[in-house]
């Protein structure tokens, strides 16, 4: 097929692809352009409902698309930024316009749209004199997102790894609230950033990655602290509850005292059995009213999510393998099954509410502790293809496609993340409703939101099923609309937004995000003068509008970086692409160059005479003094760095060779450290005192 269309790729197919936002080439670097295969373009168009398998089909689809655009009165989405010149659609004279605001107010008239419209997502209808009509969504959004209230530093941690002596084998939302309360009050921290807490796809074993969730809109009840649910006090079967608490204690002891990995499935099994008992207790009138409000606020989406959870208990967690009628969330079979499983649907619906409540309680605890921002939540780039969102919103997802990344300097084979992408055309037709409601749900309990792969608001690399990542292409989204909705919902919540913009970024994207107030992400080891001499970037040349960190969940902890142990780990797993000696020498030279810069700036209390890592605690403090010397608005401290942990939480390129997403925070010797011991650690306290003094006060400056 690619051969038959190779000529069309330069002509009709190229034009057709452009009209649907499908790229026919991309530039991995300013001096290099890569042409996309015709088969990738044809597959992406097919996923958008456009037939382009033959030259005749391409010509017919091109003619149809050009006709649609000629006759279209309004684009799917009109964006207005407050403070900017009001956008007016180009319409024939005499066109009648009708605007219905999201609050139900109506304006009608001819000519231009009214200048003064409230912020929100409104509906616009246009009727031209010949009787044709058009419809659009009008997004009126603040010009910029909320900015951090001054400068602050905070902690970064994977919540599951943060076990206390009261949690049930993995960190939970009460542990998060305790950490935030302690860090805000005693260490002057302004925020705590956690991994995505989205609902996972259940299974044996459950996919442990928090970046492949079942649902991004609803949180995972595995993070609940069962004892904090008010109805827990009224459970009648105390003997059964006592047995479950003993099982939970064994799970906790296995991890903290015996070196076992975190077993999310075992934790959930114990919690689920306990929650079955707790949810038998009727809600009091006030809590029932609150639950009813939650159900009304989330409506069909909550019912769909709870229905998927109930069906997954019966038919397995991959909806593609369910009986035919149940694969459609709107079918009669699904409606009957929902009625049959009403008790299980109610169970999962109430769990979503309970988890939302403990998430909001953690944010309250953070703010009450003086944190300027509070809890920074993480939004994954997509969802698991077998999960609840992919089932409930399947009309919005591109069938036969997966999100990934093209080959680059860090990964010559490209990447396939196994996440189905949203269809930009279906998003636009719905007023980006799934995206808007997702943001609104997360901002209920987020002081700030980190968006993984924020470049996905502009375009995503689509990989056809069965193809290598190199066989994909970029598909463009309405970035102006996506950013406007982000600004609208963040402003309503008073929340900061941080974009993860590491790696190859399309020209202009970082500038656009900065102009709209989205903070970037800067990691020390990557900040070099790449357009100059390649040396470490001095602090005054760092960007201000960012979260600056020494590492992330996908990178080695700072202690391992300083000692070179990260190379040893990759070597032991057969992940090196060059000789180990060569990799070690390069890593040591890189670290030495950074430490030389820190030393020249007077940021090392006592510059070590030995090799990098010989005085790692002082060097880690120096690294953070450097971060605080930059103009970055937010500075993140990887919590395991405070106790010398060597192990990365995730090692890209591995699956079962390494225990990704299952490690507790540990000290330099690999011994797990409970939350109570973390907060008492002299080493952690000393590091945070360095940060508190440099950041200039409690909660932020």
C-alpha cells in the first residue's frame, strides 16, 4: 500500500493529511527533517474516520474535506483570551447569532458576537440568510494561569513508597497528609508532589505503573486509609475487622522489616474486604447529602466508571474480551447488567467519593500547615486501553492507535507507551468535554497539577497497532482550546500548573506555555548550554518559570548519580549500549563537571578531596543549594535523596527485570525507612534546613 501511495504522499495525500492535522514529516532537530511513511499517514487518517487506502479514496476524501471547510460557518471551537482582542468569526452579512452561556443566559443578535462575555464554555449558533446553520463552542478564558504565590521548595515522592507504621503495606492518603503537615510546619516546605493517583486496572498482577491507569478522572481507592472513614467506627463485625488488620500489619512488616517489595494487589485485597464491611454501615444524613452532591456532580461519568468496575469483577479487566453487548456502555445489555450489579456499582461509586474526600483532606492539611501550594498531583498522558475510560469514552479514542514518541537521541527505536490517544476531531465536536471534566475533577483536590508530556496538548505521536514506534506520525490537537480550558479550570481552582516538557520539544511550544503561565520542568543533569559549549548551565541562566529538580522517578537518585551506581545497575541488567568502562567514565566526567561548578560557586560546605560521591551528603546539599540559586519559582527535593536512597523508582526499558513502582523509600544501605523515621532523620532534616534557609521562609517566600 505504501508503494502505491508513495507519489500521493507528496501531493493529494499530503494535503489531505494537513487538513486533518496529520503530519507527513517531522524535525527531531533543527537541522534534520524525517519524512513519515505513507502507511503511517493512511493509518492515522483511518483512525480519524478518513478512508485513504488508495489514490481514488484519497482524492475523494480530499474533495469532501475541502467542501466541508468551504461550507463550514464556524470552527468547532472559538477561543477568547481575556485582555486580548475579541475574536470574531467571519460570517456573511445578516447572519443571526445566538449565544447560550454555560449558566443558561441567552444573547441573540446580528453582526458580531458580544464583546463582554463571562469566562466559561458557551454555545454559539449562527444562521445565515440562506438558512444554513453552524454551531461552535466558545471558550472565554483568563489570559494566564495562576502563578505560584512567591517562591517555594517542596518534596517529591511516590506515594506508594511512603509507608508509615500505620499504613497497610503501601503509602496512603493519610500518610500524604501527615508528610505535608510535617514538612509545612517544621521544614517550611511549600508543596508535596506525588505520582498519579488515578484508578488502576485491576488484575493479577495489576499493572504497577501509575502512568497506565484505568481512569484518569477517578482516583484509586487503594490509597484510602480505611480507619479514617467515619463509618469505620460503626462496623459491627469487629472480629473480622481485627483479622484484616492483622493481615495489613503483616504486609506492612514484610516491606518495612523484611525487605519485601510493595504488593499492591495484596494490599488492595485486604482493603477491599475491609471496605466491604465499612460500606455496609449506612451514611448519616449529612454525609449522605454530600455523597448525593458528588454523584450529581459527576453524573454519567461516575456511573460508567462504577459500572466498568463492577463488570470487571465478573468478566475480567479487559472490556474487549467481555460479551459483545457489554462492550458498548450505552447498550441494552449494559443497562441490564448495571441493574443486576446495582450493589457492586454502588460500592465502587461510593469508593470514588471516599477517595476524593481523603484527597481533599490531604490538601486541607497541607494548606493548614502553611504550604503555599499544597499537594501537586500528576496527570498521566493517557489511559490503559483495557480500562474504564477507554470503555466509557471509546467514541473519543482513536481505535488501533497508541501514543508514543519518535526516535531521538535518547531512544533510537522510539517509544510505544500502549495508551490510546484521544481523537482531536471528536474532542472538538464535544467541546473537549472529557478533557474539561477531567481537569475539573483533578482540581477539586489539587493545589497544583503536573501534566506529564505536556507537549501532548499540541500534538501526539500515534503508532498504529502492530507497527514499530518508528512507523508512527504526529497528529495535531487544538492547543489553543486545550490551553484555554486548562487556564479556565486552573483559575477557577486557584491552582498552579506544571508541564513536564523534558526531551525533544517542538519549536514554539515552551514559549507558548510560558506565555500562558504553565511552568516548565528543569532537571539539573540535563541543563547544559546545548547551543554553546555544552557545559553545565550556570544558575543565573536557568529559566524562572519552572519546577527545578535534581532527579525524577525515571532517573537515578542523586546519591547513585554521584557515586556512579546507576551505571552499575544498568550494567547488571544488560541495559548498556556501550562498554561499561566507557559508560562509567562518561558518567564520572559529567558528575565531576557539575561538582566543579558547584565548588566554584561556593556551594559545597567542604569540597571533597576524593572522587565524586566520597562526601555524598555534602554534595547532595550542594546540588540543592545550586537549584535554590537559580531563579526557578519552585524547587523540588526528591524525598529519597534526603536519606541517601540509591534505587530508582522506575528504570525505563525494564519490565520484570527490575521492581519498578514497588520499592519503599530506603536509606543508603537499602533498608526501608518508615515515614516516622524519615521525619526524624538527621540527614533529611539537614537537607531540608538548607532548602528552608535558601528558599526564605515557611511555605514559600
